[in-house]
């Protein structure tokens, strides 16, 4: 066996072993995605994902980002994601409607409240949206 092939096989085996140890270190848990639709309190488990989705358009009064208040140690904001209304539509035009989602991960058991204020492209704000999470 050539030296290069031996080193490649050795690195592959070591990588697989390291991956096995990393997988064994964290317990496997079912993760659920919660889509927040109303201003109420939602029951979640640690490890779950939470998303709040807003419909907007790429115009002066469209949503550019969010002011997030709350969450404490229970929720961690992980992303703001923009996606088309219909991902299969190839004819998306400027000014078309799309979704802007704020994604959170439940990182600790407890209760928290979150207040999201959409910041618009023209610098103004929309009405705040509030929701709660009870995490176990």
C-alpha cells in the first residue's frame, strides 16, 4: 500500500472515530419546529426551533430586519431568513412578496417573553409582535 493511500485511510478512520465520539457526547433528541402564529405562550422543549414569519415585499416599506427584545437565557436568536413565497417560482420580480423569518433555538428550560419590532427599509417601524415560550 502506498504511503499516500495509507495516510488517507488512517485519516479517514480517525475522522470516523472522532465523529462517533462526538455523536455519543450529545444525547439524540427530537427537535420540533414551532411556527409562531399568534401572540400567546407556546410550550417547547430544550433543543426545539422557533420561527416567527412575516410577509413583506422588497419596497421602501418592506421589512429589512428586527429589533428583538427578550428571550433571556431560554431563547437564542440564530438567524433572520428571507425566502420567496413560492420557492419554485422562477419569475420573482422586484417588489414581489416574500417571507422574512426570525429563527430562535430553545437553549434552556424556563419561561420567557419576546417582543419583535419589524424595522422597515425606509427607517420606520411596524407594530411590535409579542409571544411567550414555556420551555421544559
